[in-house]
C-alpha cells in the first residue's frame, strides 16, 4: 500500500555552474548539463487530501523499479560578473499492487513530479582559479497523481495535484584544481513559508574536463523539502550521488 500513497522524486535542483572562471569579461559563456540524481527518498508523504500522510524509506533502486522516465537539465549563461541559472526536471513513475482485499483487488498510481527553477546571480569573489557567486530566484513544483482502483464493485479513478513556488537564495563556487579537474560546491535555502515551509540543499563534487567543450561531473547532493498544505504533505529528504555531462560553448 505504501507505494500507492507516495510520489517518488529522483532528483531536485541545484543552481550551480560547473565551469571554471572565465578569462574574458563581458563575453557570454553558456553551459548545458543533462544529469541524473540517483537518490533515495525518506520522510512523510500524503498525496490524497483527507487521508493521513505515510512514512516512506526507499532506496534509489526501489524507486527505479517504478520509473517510466526522467528528464533533468541544467543550463547557465554567464557574462561576468552576472550569471543566469535555469534548472528543470520531470519524473514520472507508475506503481501497481495487488491488494487482494475483501473489496479492493488492485491499485495503480501514476505520479509525475516536475520542477522549474530560475535564478540570477553575481560573482562576489574571483581569481585565476576560483569563483564565488551569490544568487536569488525561485523554484516551482508540480505534483500530479492519477489513481486507478479495481474493486469488487467495479473500477474507479481519481486525480489529485498540487503546485507551489519557493523563493530561494544561495551561494555557489568552484576551484580549478588542475588543468583537468574542477571542484565545485553550493548551498541554498528557500521556501520561507511562501510555498514550502523550508527547503535547503547542499552539494559538492568535481568535474573532469576531456577538452574545453565537454566534461563529466560527479557530485553528492542532499536536499530537504517540507511542504504541507490543503492535505498534501511532501516532507522528504533526498540524498545520493549525481552524474552529469556538461557541454560548454
């Protein structure tokens, strides 16, 4: 029953450029990074108003069993000292369970979680091998759930959805450790009761550059979101490794 009451999310968003400090001021530099966040999910979830939330503790492997598709994309545009960040995710899962009860034979739930974040930042410290940015923006969340129930009296269906917008602020930085390796990290906080009561994210990792245009990024990300409104509860912690491919032009 537990999986029919949750909306798994594989990823979140972190507004951080994977690039190294630009040597040419005022020129535009663009980066596009498709990525995957292989995170587990722990916390309390309630997707049906009027029903109590349920505790959840799922590994990434358990979530992946129900995964239909996931699209995750980060992009940035920088012209020193200004930078614009964009991050969008779409994750869809379908879970089925044979209940075998006196009234309910089986249940199916399709869950779709989407996020879109946009922020503007400014470099506050920079050197030949490092950069630190401060940024502010907002992240929008959409949760959509479609339920199908097969009972002894026939089949029924129901749909529930929720959406909210979280303002956010953060700091991100990177350090060029060598010609091939770039270290990066970020910390952000948002929500402030406007959408979620609170959401915050920490991430740290490294990028290996194969050439000036392409690199592979590895990171560990930890995100906490606490949303509770109109019977919809999304109070979860996600943590796990992140893998991305960065294209620079």
